[in-house]
């Protein structure tokens, strides 16, 4: 997919027709499958990256998903412990790096022992091999259980053994 800036209107200083851009419509605009769209200037940045445009285009989807889940649904706070089930998935990787940037302790899971070092390199404080219920392993790290959990494997896996504290989602966080 090739994306080009067709028109630059007033107030768009810092961008040129030849720039490669990364940005999005965020949550207040519709029409992401349209042939032409408009976006707010604050949602667009010029990029110079060795990463190809197709790969770069996937990043907002993963990070917006993680951001929405962690900030809007879970309401994470610095100092909390987050369990990331499915840490090697695209959204799992985004959740780990975002949570670490926000000051959380992160416990990540993977089903593949060979990916343990990868998760540590991404910032996970602890990595568990997901080969069954995780309650005992999580409580071995955090005796009270993880403060929050994001489940990227299956809903039944969350119930079966994530060892996170349970609480209802605040009404304001529901959409």
C-alpha cells in the first residue's frame, strides 16, 4: 500500500509533499477504508525510518489497542503489576513496552521457551512459560496476584489461571 499526501492546507507547517507520514484518524473520525481521508495535524508525524511503510503502518493498530486496553479499560497506574498473557503477540509486545514506559512491573507469558529472552529484551520483568494454570507461578512473583491482566490468548485462559485480582470494570470505562 502506498500512501501519499495529496494536499497540504494551511496550518500544516513541518510537512512536505515528499515526506513519509505516520498518523491516524484516532477515535473522532470515520472512513478509514475510504480512498481519501482527512486527519488532524496533531495526529500526523513525518518519519524517517529504515522500517518499510507496510510494517510501520501496523504499529498504530497494535499500540492503540494496547493503550485503549491498559489506560481506558484497566486504568493502569505506575507501580502496579501487569500480567500480559500472550506476550509475544503483536498487541502483547505493544502492551509490554507501553506498560514499562508507564512504570509498571510486567509479567509476560509465552508458550515457547525459546522466546523468553525476547520478552525480557522488550522489558518484561518476569517471563512465564504458559503450559497450564499460572496462578502459583504468578503468586510466586507477586504473592497478592497481579494487579491487572491483559488476556491475548483466550478468555478461558484468563479465568483458568491468571491470578489477577478481580474487580468490576468502572462504568465510565465501558464503551
